[in-house]
C-alpha cells in the first residue's frame, strides 16, 4: 500500500528539528549522517549532518528530513504546510501546544466557522503546520 510522507529540508537543523518532533509526536527516530557512508562527505565539517532522518510515530505518522550540504542549494520551505487532523481533541491540542512552543501562531487553535477546531502556526524551525480537530459523527 503506498503512503504519502512529508520530507522536510533543513540547512543545518534536521537533527534538532526531528528530536523536537519526536518530543511532540512520540515514536521511533532513526538518523543517518553523511559521515556514515563512504564518499558522501566532501567537507569533513559536514560529517555529522543528517543525510536522512525518519520519525515513525505510534499514530502511524511518518515524517522524514535531511540537512542540505554545502554545494547544494538550500531552499527554505514555502507554500506548503504539514497538516495533522483527526477526532481526538485532547491529543490534537497537545500536538498544537508542543508545536507552538517557540513558534509563531498565525491562527489560534480555536473554533472556526465550519466547526471543530483549527489552527495554523510556524514552528521554531520555520515549518508551517495546520492542526484540525473534527468531532466524531454521532
């Protein structure tokens, strides 16, 4: 079965960001560095940069990320948000609060005109998030 997974690019913060997201969502975090693979490092100072990180959470989320080594153009994420939604209001509120810590809230996690709860923020690493709670149908 195919899956669609966000893959985030960072300049030098992938490890910190992924450890932060592990604290938000829980789960298992696997990190591989450029230095672990022969021929992948052109500058010894970049050996500890993240070549690939994958967070797999108890809720079934898979979030991946990497750092951008010198010689490769880094483009800050723009025009895209990572969306977390569901019908567990308490869990979504915990996610929201944790993601908002050190970030910038663009729309508070509150009741929108269509019901439920919804909010938008940019986290401390510059990643845009949307969190949406939809009450279970009776």
